[in-house]
């Protein structure tokens, strides 16, 4: 299939904050139709960490999410800073959110978070030999606690609704498939 050529006629940023950047484009479709308000959320992407400790527990965080006004059980994750490599981001976010560090790191894959309206890409890392080394260093808007879950229990949590965030479900299944293939 040949990629359709959308032509960008104009573009300007309508929201630019440390947490959110939104661009409004005027685009012309290959059939000549013009869409004058195609909004795209832009970012440098983010990293998600599937970390295992020495006892084969997965390091999770239970974090308050304002958008749906609830606590969500998630894999540690965070946005990349300008000029920051995916690995450096994953290591920084894991340490800040959990107080853990890991001895072994491997990028195992990733996915487009919302390709319809965003360029954001999630890099998924497997971290092994995770150890608690310090207290959390949370950003002002973060409210979270660390939970350890035995690896065999995680799959059930993904299926029974205890883990509901779509990007976490995708990242966790990617990691579980990687671990299954590696054995």
C-alpha cells in the first residue's frame, strides 16, 4: 500500500507547557479536501520500565491520575527530556519514581502511543536485578507508592482489570512475551 501524501499548508502551536504540547495544522488530503483544524499532540516520547527484583517481583507504582480521578497500577514510566536518550530517561524515571536502581537494562521494543493524534513513541525497557536504594524523588504533581507483584501474578492482573491503563497493558504484554521467548 502506498502512503497517502497529506500536505501541511500551515501549522502553529496552540498549547505549549512542560506537560502538554498541541499543534494545530491545516492539511490538504490527496483528494483535495482541506482540514483546517487537525490537532496533533507532539512530544519527545516516553519510556516504560518492566523491572524485576532478585525474587522475580515486578516493580509497579500505584499513581493518582487526575484525568480519570483514580489511582492506577502501572509500570514506572516517564517523558523524555530534550537531548535525553531513551535509556537515560528510563533509568532516571525508574530511580525517581521508585527509589530503585537496576543492574541490567535492555530495550525490548516499543509502540506508538496514539498514532491518530500524536507522534509520541513509548520505549519499553526490561530492567533486571532491581534493588531499593533510596527514597522516591517525585515531581510536585506526582502521588504514588511502590508495589511489588510476583511475576506469575502479573498476567492475571492484566486480564482481570486490576491494571487498566492501555499503555501499561501494551508494555507489560510486550515484556511478558519477551521473557517467554527468552526462556
